[in-house]
C-alpha cells in the first residue's frame, strides 16, 4: 500500500534556499516541492495533510558525533540506542552517526559487530557508524579497506587518552596513508594527551582536585599543537582530515591556516563550546563535574572565534559529542580527583534548538543553521542527498519547526536518560513540533509516536565535501 502526505503552507528552509512551499511525500521519500498556492501544489491529494502555516519545514538534523552506551572511565554512557535516538527525535534530529570501538588487541570487525548488536532493533531514527581505531597494525589497515567498501567510511583516532584510545604519530600516519588510498576520512581528537597527563599528575600532587582543574590542565595550546600536528601528518599522507569538537581560538586558527593553503581539512564544534564556558566548570559543590568533557570548556572569550569560524566556513559542522553520564553515581566517581570524572555531556536533544537560538541572536542565518546541522554533516559523511536536505528523491526526514514557541530547557522535561541538563533553565525561542523519519511520524504535535526498531542502519559513501 502506497501512502501520501502533504505538508502545506510552511517556509521550506534548506542550506541553499528558502521558499514558501508545499511538500509531497510518497511512502518514505520526498516526491515533489511546489510553491504554496500554485496549481501544481493545489492538485496534490493525500491521505494525510500537515498544516505548517507559520512554521518552518526543515530537513531532519544529522548529528555526526554521538556516543550511545560508550564504555568510559569504568562506567557506560547513560543513554542506550533506544533512549538516545528517541531523545534525538524530540530534538529534531533524524540521523545519528555513532562510534563503534575497536578494543586494543581486537579487530575492527569485532568492535563493529558489537555496536551493531547494541543498536539493532532499538533505534527510533536512522543511524550509521564511524569506527574508533585504537590499535593500528597491518590487519587493522586491511580491515579499513573492507569497512569503507561496506559503508563505514570514517575512522576516529585519538591523540589523547594514553593507555585507552591513544595512537602515536606513526600509527596516525599509517592510518592516514591508508585512508588516502581507500577514500576513508580520518576524524581526529586533537589534544596532546602525553603532555596533558603530566599536567594532570602535577595538579593532583598540588591538591588541585576540583572539576575546574580539568579545564586548566587540558590547555588550549595543547589542543592547538595537536591540531597543527594532525594537519601536517595528513598533509604528508595526502589525506583529508576532520578535527572533532574544536573548542579553542588557537585551534580554529590552525584550521583556518590549513584551509587557506587549500588543504582538505575540516572542523567540527559542539553546542557546549558555543554556549557554556569555564564558568560552568567552576560551579561550587562539585556541580562543575556536570560540565567535564574533552576537549574541555574554555573561557567565554573563545566563543567569538567559534562563531566566526562557523560563519566563514573554517568550521563546517556542529555535532553534539553526546556522551551523557548521570551526576549521581557516575560524575560523582571523580569526587576528590577530577581525572576520574567521566568525560562527556548530554546534548543530542538540544542541538537544533540551541542553533536556532543562534539564528535568533544573530550569530547565524537560517540557511547556515540548516547547513551546519543537516546538509554539511550529510555531505561530509556520505549521506547526501538521501539525508540533510528537502528535495525530490531525498528520504522524507522532515521537521515542522515552530520558530516562535518558547521553551525552558530542563532535566525535568528532556527525554535524554540523564539526571541533569547542561542547559538547565536556559530560555530558547523555537521548538520542534512534528518529526517525520522516512515519512513516518515519530513526533506528532509534541507527542512521541515513533517506535524502537523504526530506525534503519544506513551505509555511507565516502566524503562528498572534498575540495
């Protein structure tokens, strides 16, 4: 049985256009778009009509950086694929790309199989995987080729976390050389973890144990140095590079310099770096632990460089790095020792709304909002134009967004499986009203109407954003 839906009267916003238009959906895909009131649009008939008058009609968000059920610091991220993807849908995100983890001494395939098992049949929205490469050897390099052929086309490496995820420069270079051959994209956590560990040890020896010291030891210069080094290694390998969760002015400058040289170097930042700061890390009574993540929150003056980078396209993507740990029982593991606080913040539900607030505040245009949250992440990771846009043939991942509704972010009302909100009490303008995932309503006028298992695993092509 074929089904048809018409969305009427909204302002359709993509990365390139804004148009008062009606959208025709047939089954799981967008069939046509026509200006509202034209004879073409008026002629459409459908079983379901959604009135979007006075609302935005935007592509579903693509969050290219999440960590559901991630093991870290002796515990696990508190969102499962079921709870995390449901929360994502509430926030207007219809595709996530999570990270499968290779354990040291194990194969990439083993890690990917484990994450497929976690997600299979659980997700409310579509999903894909990047692969964290923790152990570069000849077998791993061969597996990278096979994974690219299967649609796992991006590989994350860490210059941080010695003894856990860390790769040295030689391992990084080998993986980059391989990606230059097979079309994969290396994603880099760029912090000098060896130097940071020295500073952590010295801070703890001085009795500096509170959460705010997490930010003080993970210095902006060590993010910039690692970013510079990653760029040069990628240049030697002839490979593209995507630097994740950029937080510091000095790191943005390294990316801008590389891009001015015409290199395929890309940068992602996250809402926490745009809206939060070291002021949060310094909150009393261990409250600052809620805001411990890596790269860390920076002093507020770094935010201007991040917003500027988003406007000038020296930063291309805003993802969440959603990696929630409850304050009670998880963040508390680091009382008396900031280095034991699980690193990560909840945010998969908040990203689209916070970025719309940036539109309201004049930091971004509406089209740039859609570009950095939907279209570019889809292009960067081989999902476009199936995802990230509203166009004939695209998946019917569509959000009806009320730009005038006001809300107050709070742990009492969010849907993420975590006991605090990083944005508690923040007032924002704009709110998701209805969300379609491949034509199926998962949020209907502020009610969850989706189901676990609707979300499909989505293989990806290689990066579509290269110069």
